[in-house]
C-alpha cells in the first residue's frame, strides 16, 4: 500500500494504484491525478459519462459492470472507451472512477 | 538464468523478490475476513515479512499435523528417489530455466525441512542427509516457488512413484497461511465466493441481470428468446458454472452457448444465485477453505430438490468435484444417479458425486442425434484443442470434448502428441496465478503451451484455441495475444451454441460474438 500526494490531497492506493477506500476517498482531485497517469489531454463530457455510469452501477451492484453493459449504458462501443481511457475500461476508467479492480477468473 | 554450471549449492542460493516476480500479498482486510493468522501490511520485496513470534514452531507444528493427517504427504516426502523424470516436464521450469522450478527440487524445498526435523538421518546428520532447518530464507523460497507452480500435475504423469506434486504445493501454501503469508489474488476471490457465492462478487440481482443481458444478445443474434430460471425449486437439474462465464469475455460467449443448448433441448434446469460459482479458490488456499466453499453445491441441490447437478466449463472445479467433493461434503444420497432426461443415458461414472460435466452431457446428446447442428456456422474457425490440466489429468475427460468438436466445426487439428491429453501443457497461470503483476512470468510459464499452438497455427492455419476452463479462457487470451496474436480463445460450448439450428430462429448473420459468418448457407 502506498500514499499518493496530489494537489494538496493524499490518497491511499493499492499496488495497482487503485484507491484503497474506493469511492469513499474519491474526489475531483483524484480524477485529475489519474487523468495525468492515463495521458488524457482533455477531460470531456464523454469521460464523465463513463465515470458516472461506472459509479452508478457500482452503487447498485458492488462490482464493476460487464464491459458490454458499460458500452450499452453509455452508448460507446469498446473501441471508443479505449480511445477515452487508453489503458482500458478496467485499469483506466475504473481506477479513475474509484472502483476496485475485479478479481477471479478474469 | 544463464544455463552455466551452478557455482553454489541450491540451498545457498536465496530467493530474491523484485517487482514482477511475486503476486501481491493478501490485503490485511482479506486475511482478517478469513480469520487467518497475522493480518498486516507487508510486501515480499521488503526484508522484514513481519512474521509472528515463534513462527518456526508454528510451521513445524503445522507440518507435523499434516504428516499425521495426510498419509499421502508422508509418502510423497519419503518415496522420491530424485530420479529427475519430472525435471523437464514442468512448464515453469521450461519457461524460466530456474532449477528450483524442477518439480523434484520444488518438492525438495519442503522435503529438506521434513528430513531435518522428522527423520532420524536428518536429525543426526542435518545437511549431510539433505536436511536443513526452517529459516526465513527457506520460508521465502517456499513462497516464491509454491506460487510458481500451477498444481497442473503434468510432472506427476511422468513420476514413476506417482508423486502428486500438486499436493506438495498445496501443503506449502497451507503452511504459509499459518504465518500470514498468502496472495491477494487468491484470498479475495475466496472471500467473494464465501460472501456472495462467486469469485466475481456478483450479487443475486447482478448475476440475474448479467444472464439476462446475454439473453438479449442471443435474441438479437438468433431471434430466439431464452428464459433461464434462478433458484427454482423442483427443477430437475441444477446448473453450476464459473462466475466468469457471466461476467467477462470470452467466457460470456461460452455461457451463451449453454443457454442456447439448454433451450434447444428444453432442459428443465435452474441456475442458483447461492451456488453461483463452479470454481473454488479454496483449492489454492487450504483443504478447509476448499471444503467450506464447495459445500454450497450440495447444500443448494438439496434445498432446491433437484435430481442431479450439471457442471459447466471450469478446470480446477473438476479437480475438486472429482477427487475431493464426495469425501469432503458427501455422500449426496439425497440426489439421484444422473440420467439425461433427453437421451435416458445414465451417467454411471457420476453415480457417486451426482455431477456431470457439460462436455459429457453434450457428447451424449450428439451421439443420440438429439441436436440439430450446422457445423458450417463455425467455418470461420479452425480450432485446436487445449486439454485443461484438471479436466484431463484429474478427471480423465479426454475424448468427449474431441467428439463434440468433431461434430460442431468443419475441421480442427491436434497439437503434438506430447502436449495434449494427459500430457497437456498448462496455460501457465492456473491456481490463482492469473494476476497481472506477474505477467512476464505467466508469458514464460505459458510458453510451452503457446509453442505447441504456434506449431499448428503455422502448419494448419489454426486460428482458434478451444478449451473447457474459465481460467484458460482468461489466461490463454493474454498468452495468445503475446505469443500468437492471430489465435482467439473460446470455450467448447460457444462452438456448440453457435452451431445449433434453433426452432423458429431468424436467418443467422453473425456468430455469438457478433462476428460475420463466412461461407455459411444457413
């Protein structure tokens, strides 16, 4: 476990850089920090649509959605999600939204 | 590894941990959840592993208990003559070149401590008799190499004494847990499974939604609406499959295959949101954990009043079911000997466990002409067959999937003889090693498998690697992306489902992945 300092806030993260306390600790500053990590130039409404969809789903289900459900909810095909989040829906988008990494046979 | 002659005795070469060569340790919260000893923050690449006081005694006492309890362990410790037949059979040794990945030497890591403290020769002569005391260095070595073994048991096929190296690795992992040394990628799915019924952590409503989503896709592709049921009392059959089948690609296409097949034959079956996991990461943790997680299957079958259980495409699930379940949580005398309601075939081989594998079930349907199949729908695929370690070596499922494959695709090709059936090579990432932080190790340990696939890709134009295991579907995908990027991975039931001619279907334009179907007249 490590602590990340960014723009005056500190965040506890796991080895993969996901927020240890998840959405409890998530805020705008975290989004800005992951934006830098992901190499995203401008954060657009499209990014926010994905982040909001992930968080809404997580609140109802306690887990990240299947990728295809995320595509359906946002209306973005997987290719577009990769364009928005270069390291993908799991590593990039989930990290930015403050969701944990899925485990198991995946 | 340079391949040069070692300048030091193996006992004098320490295990060195660095980022990328170890699985992340179990989070404190996970260790606490399981009520395992010594929850704490720690990391293998730091010198101090924060072991509890008296940890050496805890390990030795744990070893003694297990030697008394498991006759097999005592035998495996005593009977090895170090002939070396296993040495070059391990995919981890072939991929890493690390001598401690020779199964004989991996076992020796434990056996040396056994000799030192539990045999007369070792007590008297110590290192001269191949013994060594339990030290921090030894413990670290156990952690490194017990997690560079996938318990695939290929080495055991070649062992003249039949030593089951998987059980030695299992013992090393059990002992490590006694002092709080374990990995998160195993303990978290085990916790999820205990809490929600499955590794993914899918709650009942999420599981239902996911399956329903797959039904929507099936409807879009075939025009047929399938209506699976959940937790339905009085269903004839309980169907249990790995939860990844209803969560991640490419497993979801396998699940769509099951759904189509069951609809095709009008099977009276139900899913369960309680026993919603075929896999069992307890097998990778400890015997007690395996027993606890496995208990849900029979408990749910009893509660729902089904006649028998049908199991989906998972590898290690079948090691647990076929070799441990009956004695751990059986006898399931409230169930009936499985009998196919479609063909009336009685599965005598499952008379005791009451659980039938989907490939056995499907092969029997085909053999009795109960399926309407158009193999041309899979004409865009030229598969080869990957025998999953556990279904092949732990339950002898060798010919049924091949028989199914013969009927659902126009053509497919075998990999070389010494890499299939009982001698199949592991995906390289089983037993909870399918985690991202050791990706380089995984690509190394999967190299022998990938190499055999490359052979048939070059020779026959193979473009699909078919299998019956959820870990395979996830890990072989990564392995193929790296070594053979033109080869896609799929479950056998995906090929079955895609080939079925459904009553009332619309004209098929795409496969279950929405990929266009080539050369198909419908």
